[in-house]
C-alpha cells in the first residue's frame, strides 16, 4: 500500500505522468508567451479580428497552464516555474515573427499539433494507470483544440 500516492495512484507511474505533464507545461508556457506577442504586435488588415482572437487564446492558455501545474501538484510533484527551463525542453519555440497575422496563425497551428500529440501520449498513459483526473483533463483539451485547429485552418483557407 505504501507505493500509492495521496490520491491512490502508483507512485512510480504518477512520477512518469508528472514528467510528461511538466513537459506539457513548458510547451504551454512558450505557446502562451508567443500568443501574447501576437496579440500585442499584430498589424495589418485583420488586426481587429486577430487581436481579439489572440486575446481569447492566451486567456485560455493561461487557464490551462494553471490547471496543468495544479495537476502535477495533485500527483504529488512540483511543477517547474522557471521560463529558462521551459525553453530548454519546449518543442514549441519562441516566435520570431509576431506582426504578421497569417504567420502567427501558422505558428499557432503548429503549436496545437505539438500539444495534441503530447496530450494524446499523456491520455494513453493516464488511461493505463487509471488516472481518471488527468485522463479527463487531456480529453477535454484535445476536444477543444481539435475544434480550434479546424477554425484557424479555415481562416487560412486550408
């Protein structure tokens, strides 16, 4: 019984999940900061439309960052908080171009592709170890983000 954490999950398996969630947190944090940059610096004929959409997106990402960090804590581990560490592990890279709306949308779609892949991996592991909390969280994120991919892709006529 001593190999179970506070919420009744295997300690070793929870640690593996916390590591994956920490990686997800780094990717979300980088994506969030990029989206803030798009919001602040967007220019051009779609300014008003994209400025609002980017604000909606970064507000959603901010909530998810908090939720992922709190899930890591719930599993009995400590989330990383240093941005310098996030940049070392994040597959989502810092955006270099934040004024072009179409380029920003392409980068957003790439970030979602990365997040969706990572979240599906976490979903599979959480299902294997009967972690319904993490499983439900990832399932909700995937469903929401798949719809956003469709919408952002439609904006680019793809």
